[in-house]
């Protein structure tokens, strides 16, 4: 087990999750890709450990998301994606042409998006911002 895998194992155990081979493989592959769909994650985990079902990968991402190890991204019109939850305040930029997703630091200040014009009585603890545009490669191809 390499140092990085052992870090993931410690994170899993600290969340009261067993450090299973599929979970470790999933965390490794999500970290490598940055933003990944369940289908792509299943393929990569299967390459790393052998056969794994789509349902098993859904179970893994659900467990890791509910424990705060992964963050779910749901751009409208694209499949749900997952990334390592760095517990920072960043947003996403999505290319309308190819669907590439990149991280974008928050524009200014500490969590400025949490100051809504009106809270309607909610206690706001998170905001999601997705910027849409056309990536440089798609601009060149146009």
C-alpha cells in the first residue's frame, strides 16, 4: 500500500468506513481525474481491481459523498460528476460544447455566495455556482 493509499485508508476509517479495495480505488481514480462520472469511475476502478458493478460504484460514491469525502457536481444537462471534497470554496466552469469541467476559485472574499439577497428564513450553509462558456479548445475548433 503506498503512502497516498494509506492516507485514503485513514480518511475512510476516520469516517467509520472500512478501507476496502473498491473504495480505495475509487478515491484514487477520482483524485486522478478531478471530475468523473459513475460510468467512467466504474471503468477505471475495474481496470485497477478487476470486475466491479455499476451498483457497487453508486454505493461507493453515495457512502463517500455522505461522509464528506467526495463532492457531487450536477451541471444541468450533463451526468452527475464527483470530485474529492477539498472543503474549500470553489466553483465550476463547464464548456457548453465538450462538457469539460474545471475548478474556479471563488470570485472574492470568504464564501460571498452565502450572503443571499433574502434567506426566506433558511440557514444557508452552502452555495453552488456553475459558470458556463466555451473552452479554448472548442473556441479553436469553431
